[in-house]
């Protein structure tokens, strides 16, 4: 047995110190021996020195640049070092040299997905599945990528194929339930979540999702039990803690968690407009437009910022008033719907505060239709609106009607605000309340959701 084979055997047996000693002996005699450099790099990586490991693997590549495995492992090390650009280059080099390896495509797809490059990731997930069609976990991840891109029929097909290969794949049951839930097919969604929990009773996400279906079908006590179990399994589950506070009437957090808002609207993006404007009778953007027409006359050519723009319903209502219309939303899939409308000059995925603080005195009209119902404490956001508006600029928004308190978190998971609270905040931020109108914002379980429309001017 050669020294290299001995070192590899020790390495595989987990005796890293002995393997390292032999690799170094080999390199003392042959400093550019590529396999020894590569494997010593993996030992260093396994011992916690990722940067040293990457340097050794790069030396191996310099010595033998046509070895795809070296590039692939360099990609893995660079990924864990927090250098995604270097990792992407390394994975791409490995695929170019050896395009028939499913793992190479999968790792590249996973990294592209994490970088928000879903379309590029999709190509490599598909290639990985083509190379290993009977690999259920690959089909699960391909389905998740498709679901993230809003291609729900294709995603569902992949989940079903994954389950045909591996019926006990709890995450596939859970994700398929999410597709049914997004389409308001609540019985089918519940069946999927129960199947997921039968396989893996400790899947916190499935408890949360099942709780949401139970809540939507009026089974509040059962919903509470599953929310509680989700939080027990995952104590830092902020969105579940938020939902429990809403259902129990506990002290409300100042705002809904961003991951809750993004996840909620991502889930319903495909059918959002039809459900909201049809089944729920939502007309808030049109009513804000009517209020603006009443107060501002025929003003056009405005710089307009649409906070929480969603699928772009406010963009439809106000486009003819705007010379420049920008939108911001936490939900990537809602933004895809807005982008398809071709009404906005600029769209960004992010937090409304970041958008407001990017420029001061930049906007002549800021819109927030059905947005502040997820924020609770509005002091910071109204102050930011005040700074973002030009003198004479307008802020138009809707809130749900509160009961006299500053703000309260309802069982719906949305906040309600009082007129007195909003008047106080406006005064504190240099904004003048020009109009308050009572309105019905939407239907919720067949009942009117009463709200206020506010028009403030700087």
C-alpha cells in the first residue's frame, strides 16, 4: 500500500491527525502532488480551518486543473466560508468538466436559490433530477424551487412524484398542503398536514400550517393546540408566537414578524387578486384614489411610493397620477405579480422603513393600502413618512377601526388603530390630518371589516 493510500484509509477512518501527518510527508517529497494537496485541504476544513483548506485545494487545482472533484470541494468550502461568488465559480467549473454529476448540479442549484436566483437554480435542480430521477429528496427540492417561483402545478407534480418514491417524506406532504391552502382547498390541505404529522410529529412547520387551516375553518381551540406545539418544538418561532398572541389576546408585539408577512402573502400570491377583490370585496385602493381626487384635485406628474404594494392594485389606481411610481413589498411572489402588470417604474423586495429612509424629501405621494394593519405601533413609520415626503406631499393609508386604545392585535392577526392615536402621531411628526373617512375595508368570514381612510399632508 502506498503512503497516499495509507493516508486515505486513515482519513476515511476518521483519524485526521494521522492522515494529515502522512499527507504532509508526501508533500515534503512532492510539494505539488495534487491528490495530497486536495485531501489535506479537506482535512484542514474538517478540523475547522476552512480558509487553510481552501488555499490547499486551490493549489491542487493549479496542479491538476481538469479534476472536477477538486473544483466541487472548493465550492463546498467557499460556500461555508461565506464566499458565495467563489463557490458559484467553483461549482460551475466542476459542472463544465463533469456535467453528468447530480451532486454538482444540486449544490449549485441550492446556492443559487439561497442567493435569490430562483430561475437559474431551477435549471440545475431539473438537471439533478434528470440524472437521478428516483431520488425523492431531489424532487422535493425541485418542487420547493418551483413553488417559490409560483409554478404551483409543476411543484405539486414533483411533490407527488417524491411521495410515490418515498411516502414517508414529511416535508413533501407539508409543502403539497401549502399549495392546496394557497388555492383555498382547505380540506385537501388539512389532509396533507395530517399526513406530514403522522410521519413526523415534530415537524413544527406542519403544526403551524395545520393550525392556520383549523383557524380558518373556525376550529379555534384545535388551532391553538397546534400553534402551541409548533412553538414548543421551535421556541424562536416568531410568527407562531405572534399568532398565539392574537388568538389569546395576549400583550401584542409592536409589529408582525416580517417572515410571517412575507410567508403569508407569498402563499396566496397566485390567487390573491381574485380572492381579495372578489370573495372579500376589497376596494381600498379605489377608495383612497377617490379621497385623493377630492383633496388634491387633478395633480399629476407626481413621484409616488407604494408601501406594501403587493400585486399592484394601488399601482392600477394611481398610475395616471404618477410621473414615477415605485413599489416595495416583503413578498417576492407578490412582486412578481406586480411586475407583470407593468405599471411600476421601480419595484424592490424589502421593508417599508428601508424604502422610506433611502431618500429624504423625495416623494409627493406615499400610499399604504392595507399595510399598517400588520405594523401595530406606527410611530416610527409615520415619522419616516414625514421625512420622506416633500413639503406639501401626501400620505394616504388605511387602518382597521380600533376600540379606543392606541392599537390592538385582533384574532385575525391584524392590528386595529384608533383615530385619536393616529391624530397624535400625525401631530408629533409634522403631518396634518386633512381627512378621515369611515369605510368597509373587506369581508372577513362574511362580516364587514370596518376601517378608516386617512389623508395626511406635510
